[in-house]
């Protein structure tokens, strides 16, 4: 005996073969709404099943109860035309005909059916008049979406719910009576695919002219310092070089030249050098140097002050290093209780606490007088 519909509803936990009118058929397209399914077979016949609460099955059933197995949707566009593809949104269904026309049925609370002459839900395929003459090739809508997109010979268009700005137009609202053009924000590009969620949309944008994954009119293309003239071909503005115009020029050298900024700095932008410590000048050409002074605790000789044989006397005011009184110093660095001194002639010294080998002299012995360090005979690299 045939079971009642209420007895046959439930959750199916294993894959189940679906038969279309018990006739062997080949499915060529299948789409899902929130709770209904559409299938297009190889004979261009349309089948549907599932929830029919809004008439989305398309069989014009006044009762609109659930349809538990595939039924043939009684729709034929006539004049030798046929259904070429299908789409579904949360409670609506769409059929694209071979001549580019569109028919829709089901829920219409947000204008999803693209027919402003219809205010209510529709239980049978009806012409989507907003898309008349548009030569539609594809419709995209999500199974939780109350809107849809159509790809036409004139580009992409959207209609229905836009409450969250998912059309990307800079506005919100519901568009029931007019199509909204959906275009790429970049010139020389086009939208290839649109996918709609309930409150958002995703776009795939393609272009024949891009430079290193950026569109030709992106403000950051060619590092913002050139023009993308062909695929991965940047024409750099004056003062910049490199395949993507990322190297500015400082003086006569570009940022990727090891001798830029006299070899003592980084070229940030055209003719602007950020000099390394110990160098200054427009092109980092000036080597900073002077005579060493120090003050404070000197219990371990970190002030580099021999003080006539008393190298651990602390100082409350800066005093000149007696050890290097006749030597110009280029760089200094202070640690916890040790010091490093780089002379202008390139010799590197250390002095003070050495409990972790921080003086670099190969020992753990504290030094109250400077010792040369480094594997270069005391010469800094």
C-alpha cells in the first residue's frame, strides 16, 4: 500500500538512487534550492521534487504540499526551443531557454522572479519579463539567496534582495522592478563568475591585461610607479626600475644596487636614503666619527677609561676614554655591563662583563681593558 506523505518524510543517511519516472535518463544539470531540487535530463526535460510551499516545483499544485519523488515539470517553451540550463534560489526556480529567454516560478517576496507585474508567488513557469531580450546564457543564485544574477550578451545583471549591499553597487535595498548592472571595478576586465550567498556575493574577475596579479588600472599596479602596458609588462616612471617598478633611484644607483646610498643605507624613494647607523649625508656618504666619552658605572671597565692604572673608577660626568684618546671612533654599543667600540680604522674592541662570552674574545673572563675581537684580527667586517 502507498504510504502517506507524512510517513515517508525523514532523513536518509545513505545515498539513494533517484529514478525519473522509472525511465533510464541521463542528468545533464542539477541544482538545489533550500529544500527543493531541479534536474535537467539529456532530452531537455525538467524534473523537480522537494518543498513546494512557494510553488517552486512548478506543477501548479494548489495544495503545495511536499513532492517526495521527481515529477516532470509541465513546461515547453515551444517554437522548437528547449530548456538549456536551470538555476534555483532559496524558494525559486529558473529555466533558461535556448533562445536566451528566462522563465521563473516559486517564491517572489523579494522580486526574485524578475517579473514586476507579479507580486505573489507563482506555481508554474512564467516569463521573467525583466530579462526579455537580454539573451541570457547563465543564471547564478544560491540556495539561501533571495536574489539572482544573469549573464547576458550585455554583461551581468542582478535583481532581488540587496539589503546587505551584496550587489557591490555602493547602495542597499530590494530591486524588484529593474535590473542592476553588475560590473568589474576595473577597466580592461570583466566578471567571469558570480556566486551568491544569503547576504553576500563572490565574483571572479578576469582580464587580458594584468601585471603580476594586479589589474592594469589598480593604483598599486607596477608598485604604483608605472603603467601596465601588456601582460606582466610595466613601463616605469622616471626614477624607478625593476620588472615591477619597485626599485627607486638614489643618486645614480637603484635600490637593488649594493652601492646605493654609498653602500651605507637603504633607498626608500627617489633620492631619499635611510642611512645606516654611523653614516649621514644625502647619499649616506659621510662617515660619522668622533672621540669616545663615557659616564656612569665602571666597576667592570665598561667606560673604557684606564684612568692612569685605575680602570674601574665610576664617573658622574662624561670623561674622555684615555685608552682611545688619540683614536677616532666610528660606532659604539653598550650592553648590560660591557661595551663595544669600532674605531674609524675598522678595528673592533670589547670591554667589561664577559660571563656569557659577550666580549667575543674566546673566553668567559671579564676585561677591564679593551681587547680586539672578531675573526679578522681585530678588524671589523
